[in-house]
């Protein structure tokens, strides 16, 4: 009885975290500047959960349950739980996916991008790989809250060497 109860508890905890991600979270495949590479940039996969800092205890609970991530408090009274890295995001998203209702398109795109990036270093990506990554990034952006800082399709095409 105890083992089944633990499985049920773990399942309900993952469902809760997935629901939180669906409502108060975001998924990102960011392009970060990097001075130590010839390209000048790198990819970073991120899962981020947000909460008003007055009510941030659930984020600490989720970090503990997932066993990964870091928590930071922003100046606008928002607390974030961030999980970075291809392997870490891949692992967490695959656990949460069965319970996700609204962010399935973003998760599918991020998992597809992570799969490409885990298999090959950036300097070995083919034109087809880069084109798939661009498609994943645009899909994630189109489903996420629109921020004015995001790069346009044309900027990304140039960056990924996909211009005609």
C-alpha cells in the first residue's frame, strides 16, 4: 500500500507543478551572447516559474520536489524558479508533459530543439538543423507572451546563416 501511495503522491505533485507551469511559467530557447566563441552566441534552454514574492513558498517546494533549479527575487517583487540546461530541461519537461494542457506546442518545440542541440555541437549543425532550430524558436515565441526584446525572423536568419 505504501509504494502505491508514494506513486500517487509523486504523480499528483508532478500534475500540480505542470499546472503551475501552464499558468505561471514560461519556456525559452534563448540566444545568449558569448565572447569566447567564433559565432559570438550560444543557446540556453530555460524553464521559468513565476510567483509574486509575497507568496513564493510554492516555488521553494517545487524546487525541492524537482531537485533542480535556482530561485531568484526580481526588483519588481516577482520570484522566479529557473531551470537551465538542455539535459535538465529535457528531463523535467518529459516528466511534466503528460499533465500539461496549454503549453504543449511550446514543450514540443523546446524538446525538438534540445534533441538537436544535445546531438551536435553548434559548430557542427547543418543548414537543416539550423532551420529546424529557427522554426522551434519562432514557434515558442509565437505562443509565449510577446516581449519587445525578441529578435525578428530576419535577424535570426542572419545569425543562423540562413539567408539566401
